[in-house]
């Protein structure tokens, strides 16, 4: 569950912000690895629940019956039912982490569900499979209609 910005494509890098008081931060600092997962609308309740509960207090996988599959290049698991998964390793930048809770990570493997990723692009065959984007306090948006732009002139 992360605020994530794409920084680069070759090699692919992301910037993620992980607050200091989270269990995720503890795990990330020890392992140097994480998985960015893209949940669909049908996982809205689970996304909100795990995003507002700490792994310091409860084993979320057990408490919320979260099924997972092993990742290929990192130790963190892939959550079943998500639309896409980015396995990533931290590119150490201690000052950014200390001052801004910001981590640069390099994507080492990427996966997407064939139901929503076809010919190199996302398609959403049903509303329940549309990707979920958090606004605030459990209020989410889902991805809307696709738009194909034409070059002007
Ligand atoms: C949709 C959603 C997105 C979130 N994104 C982030 C994030 O990018 N960075 C962060 O530090 N916390 C984020 N949070 C808050 C953490 O999920 C929350 O602090 C959680 O309790 C941390 O769990 P942990 O202690 O097991 O890591 C998000 C919460 C939600 C619901």
C-alpha cells in the first residue's frame, strides 16, 4: 500500500513514501525489498482494512485471510486477486529516507493479470476489476474510461 511515483523506465524505478512509524518501514529497512500491488475495486474493503491496521498489532495475512503467492525475486509475497505486482529492491539513499520517508526502488520483476493486461496495455473488462486509487480516509476512485489522444497539427 504505497504512495508511488514512476521515476524512470530503463531500468524501471519508483519513488515510494513509507512512514517511519509503520511495520512496513521496519520490514523494508531490514530486507531492502518490497512489492507494490495494484488492487481492483472488488478489494476495496480489504485495501482499506489492511491500510488502516498495523502489522505491529496483528498478523494481517492471518486476520483477514489474505491468500498470497511467492514473488520471483524478492521475499515479500504477492497478494492474490490484485491486478498487477511490481517486485522491487531499494536503491539506498539514506538521507532521503531520513528526511522525507522517501525510498527509491528499482523494479526487478513485474506481473499483471491477463484479465486486465492485454497487448501491453490495461483493459478493464468489468467495473469490479477497475484499479483502485485512494483519495483519503477510505474514499477511493476507480480508473475510468480509456482515452486515445491524436497528435495536433
Ligand atoms: C489506500 C492506502 C494507501 C496508503 N499508502 C501509504 C503510503 O504510501 N505510505 C505510508 O507510509 N502509509 C500509507 N498508508 C497508511 C498505512 O497503510 C498505515 O499506516 C498502516 O497501518 C501501516 O501498516 P503497517 O504498520 O503494517 O506497515 C496507506 C493507507 C491506505 C488505506
